[in-house]
C-alpha cells in the first residue's frame, strides 16, 4: 500500500463529478484507490501490480491534483515523457506567510504574466498552491522551467529569467533539430 495525503479542498477534484476522475485513474491503471474525505489520505493498492512504474505515475497524478492541477493537466503524467516537480517555497524563504506570499507573487507576476510566459515558452503547466509551486512538463523541457522558477525564487530579475528561458529553449530546439 502507498499513501498520499492531499489538501481537503482538493478531494472533490480528485474524486471528480460523479466519481469520474477516480474511476478514470482506476480503469486506466487497474489500481484501486481509496480516498478518505475526512483526512485527505489517499490509499493506492499496489498489490499484484507488475510494474512499480505505474504506481509512481498514479502517485504523481494524485499529488499533482492535490497541488492544484486540473485532472486533465495531471493526466499528462500517464505519458512516459512527462514529469512532476514540486518546489516548497519554505525552502527558499522564512516560513512567515508574508514571505511566502511575496515569493508566490513573484512567480505569478502582474495579472499572471510571469506564470503565463513561462508556461507558453516551455510548454509546461505551473500550479501555485499553498506553500508550493509545482510543474508538469516534458522531461526535457521541465529542467528549463525548474531552473527558471529556482532563479525567481532566489530573487533574479524577471527579464533575466525570461532571457534565460528563451535562450535555453532556442538551444534545445536547435539540438533537437526543430
């Protein structure tokens, strides 16, 4: 058995309308999931599963939904070439809520501009929820997104980060032959 705890306000999203999200995950993976809506604990039954990799995928999908992604965004993690990464803002600033709020605002940007630019250039999805910043992206592109967010969390100027992302994506596309 594997256990994942998600925030209480994300339980309904994981279950989905008439249980459809939970059912979809179970049908696609043949792995039973139990959701305790009083504690936020999700139990993943990993008995009789041939591939531990599929358990890892289910665990990441549940974590992604718990961190604020829509089920459709989280379902990208079914594909082998997508990954999830979660930053804990408290690793970068003091645990005071005002510091966390300030850093979250840097990542979001005015009217969501910074988040939107990073998502558009890298093709990743970014979710800012609670004291975390999470990224779902192609395993190649996600490294650029992670470095960009890390730079912003450490206080780099937005323009510097945008230049870094644009240059890195350009180099990556050249190496891939696009």
